């Protein structure tokens, strides 16, 4: 057995994954250091709240924009900027771990723009689905809806692979089923809001977008439509 002495100790990640992850890592690093008084002095303690006010997605604000028919760009940006800021370090770490792991698996198959479209498309659809819930006012923060889009894309890859082997394609949905079950369990024990709706919508968006943004996906979809 021979080994390559020049091989990297870790499998390299696609560049797009780092492009998506580094702003989240940088944001949480700054906010965490500020909360400890290492950055910003006394004012730094409030930086996380200020970041939430600037980047978080507000369903009430979105409803107001739709009602008035006025869509200021700096508020529309919230549809895709809310994954940047998290409630705490643990929240950010889990999102980053999922992003790096799933981004690697999806990024090794999809082109860079496909990964980006799944990530931001899932964030957008998740925010809109969250807005559609009547009476929901709590802001939406964190990268889970976008990361669930990557889970949707990964599920699509498994789904297509199982189709090629003749195995049951329902097995591809075991990961999202397990995650949703954990969400339900934690919600029953600790309580929680309706953020899971945004996450489930993000998953659906990632899965459906994969039919179009995967290599040869658009041609494959047109061929299936002709068959019908």
C-alpha cells in the first residue's frame, strides 16, 4: 500500500463552500469576542443585537412591504442576509458544521453556482414560508433554512442514486425524517417557535432546485416532461 506524501491531510472543500461559510465564521467570531468584552469594549456587548436588527428577517416587515407594494432593497436583502447572524456560538457552530459537511458532498457534484443557488434559494423560500404563517412575529435568524436546502440537494443525490440501483427511493428521505423527528422532540421538551417551517421549506426548495441546477438537470427534466 502506497501513500502520497504530498496529499492534503484533509479532503479539500469546494471553494464555494468556503465562500458561503467564511462570512458566517467571521461574523460569529467578531460577535462572540465582542460579547466577552475582547472587542468593542462596553459597546461590544450589544453588537449581536445590532447585527440581528440589521440582518434578521422580520415577517411583519415583509408583510408590510407586500401590503404597501414597496420593496426597499436594504430590507429585501434580509431575505438572504439572515443566515449570517446567529443567536449564540452553539447555534453558529452547528450551522457551520452542517454547511461544511453537506456543502462538500453537494459541491463535489454540483457546479459552484448550483450550490450557491440552492443555499440562497432555500433561505429565500424558507423566509417566505415563514412569512405565510399567520400571527408569526418572531424574527428569523441563522443559517438552518439555507443549510436545510443543502440537505435537500444531498437527499436528491441519494434519491437519484437509489433510482439507478432499483432500490427504494424513499430511503433517501431518512435524514430529513430523522432531523424533523429531533426537532419535534426538542420542541416538545424545551418548547420553541415555528422556525422549523422555514427549515422544512428550505429543504423542499433545495430538493426541487436540484432538478434544475444539477449537472444535466434541466435536460433531464425536459426529457421526463416529454415522456409524460
